[in-house]
């Protein structure tokens, strides 16, 4: 996975999901279901816990062809906001 940290410009998200109360593998299952309902090119903000979710959700999304725009630690230090851009349809 390409490491992406705080970009200077934040992209406005089209959707948001909070998966801090979920554990793996449900963290990515819920993220994937949300992405499937979005239009190509839209951006999803995912609030998740550090540790396994922070490692697995961005990696799994990237493996499916989506783009990780940023990974931003939140003030609490125990959660992060991951921005995922849904892949564009192949022509």
C-alpha cells in the first residue's frame, strides 16, 4: 500500500461512515458496502480506529482499485479519518 498522510488540501467528502465500533473484518465489509452505493469518483470519509482497521481498510480499498487520498489522525489519537476515492469505471 502506498503510504498517504495528511495532504495540505482536504477533499470534500460525498459520504461518511463511522466504523469505530466495529471490528475486523466488519470494518472493511461496511466500508465496501458503502463504496458500492457511491458513484465512480465520489469520495468517502471513513472514521476508524488505529491498529488493525487502520492497516486493513486502506489496503483492501486500494487492492480493489480505489484511491486513498489521505489518512489523518484525529485529536484523540486513537482514531483516524481515511479519505477514499471510488475508482472510475473502466471504458
